[in-house]
């Protein structure tokens, strides 16, 4: 895998268990408390976005539902046109402060 310079550590995605451990350590709370909070946050975000409302953690991230219109696409193997049904999809956008922090 390509490196991004000297001393670059190969990145690896943080899974939910690791996130819970990191939050527990940062907040100095038991892992069970951190897990409850993260699970509750996930539940509230999903329920809010599902009903069509936006969740915005200003400067950090926002979650919303978008309506995708029905469209005609092409089967990549045959080239035949196919109908893709309209659907609702989640949209996640990074906030300005988060983007700035990541950019360095």
C-alpha cells in the first residue's frame, strides 16, 4: 500500500468498539456508559433523519434525508436501459470546522 511520506502510519478504520473505548477514555467514564451514549446518539440520528428532519452538529457534521428521483440508467453488461426507482437516502456532510481541522 502506498505511503504518504516518511513516518506515515498505515490508516485503519476505527470500528464501533474502538470508538466506544476512545470515548470512554476521553470522557473518563465506563465503557458501558460510553456505549449507551453512542447507541442512543445513533438511534436519535436515525429516527430524526428517517422522519425527514435534519440533525446538525454545527461545525462538525450534519445528517439529512434526500429524495432521489426515479431515473433511467444503463445495464453495464448489456447497455440496455433500466428503470431505477425513486428512493430516500441519507446524506452526511462535514462541517467547516471539521474540514479545517482535517486539512491541517
